[in-house]
């Protein structure tokens, strides 16, 4: 988690796994081959959390289904898939290097998006029932943050 003046960044860690999805992205060997793009992508994340927030214009929106909040942060060939829930809240997932025309054609990228679609359903259900709250100014999530669902 990273809490900046302009917004909060969370990531996902599935039960039974020792790494977050964002850590897996950072340790992906194909991602490391795009070192300059990775540095620019990480700088964007830092600037967004401290200065700009997470406006639509910084992402490729509607990466998943029309009704979910899956977006892609793009830099060169790199794609980091995220949930953009508010202008002040971003949940990072996984991603990698896009070498195909669409993410659906790449099993790893497609899996990254599907995972975020599942997490989106759970988070939005929690918000709708009041079990989880989003601070609309800081993006900080409060309440129950342990989600259990079949992966």
C-alpha cells in the first residue's frame, strides 16, 4: 500500500501465495527487459499518488468488461492492470509485456485481467453492503479488507 497526498494505491495478494500481484509484475523477467519503460511506469504511479490522483486520462480504460473498473497503465510494451475505483483509489494487479494485438491473446495478461474482474466484484459487493468504505478524499479503504473467493 502507498498513501500519497493525491490518492492511495493498494495491491492484491491471494491466499496461499507469498507475493502480491504487483510484486509478481515487478519480478517478471520480461518486465525487467523493459527497464526504461518500467522506471517511467513506476514514476507515473508515484506522481499519481502524490500529485494528480488517478484520472481516467492516465489509463487505458475499459480493459475488461464494460461494467468493471479494470484499466491498464501503459508504458512502451508494459501493461500494469489495475482497478481504478475512484480518482483517489487504485488497486494494482499484475501484467507484463504486451506482444499480441489484444490482451486476450496472451494467457498471462488475460489471467491478470480476469483476476482483477473477480476482485472488482468482491470489492464492489463489500462497498455496496457497507462492509468496506472508501474515503473519497484520501482513497483509504476502511473496514473488512480480507476477501475470500475462489480464484
